[in-house]
């Protein structure tokens, strides 16, 4: 595991601390969860872009798929 030092404005840190407290977790855990969500979002976007690129130029086929029930 890697230790990371992050500099945040005091007010932002206080808000994150409040959110963590409301969720019953540490600020460290909150930031870990936020990073996990951001990476999952990036992975989903990457998969979407790869699939979109594979389908580029196949407009007719795409429209056929949309017509299916």
C-alpha cells in the first residue's frame, strides 16, 4: 500500500471530514472509495469508447439493432 500526502484547503478538508463522519468511515476510507468510483467511471467510459469505435461506420447495422424488440 502507498501513502499519499494531499494538500487541500481547510474548508474542503472539513467538509470531507463531515461526509466521512456521516458515513461512519475515516477520511482515508472516503477518499479511497472516491478514487475507486472515479476509476470505475473511467473504465466504463473507456469500454464505451472502444465499442463506439468498433461500430463507427456501421450506421445501418446500428439502426437495425435499435428496431429490435
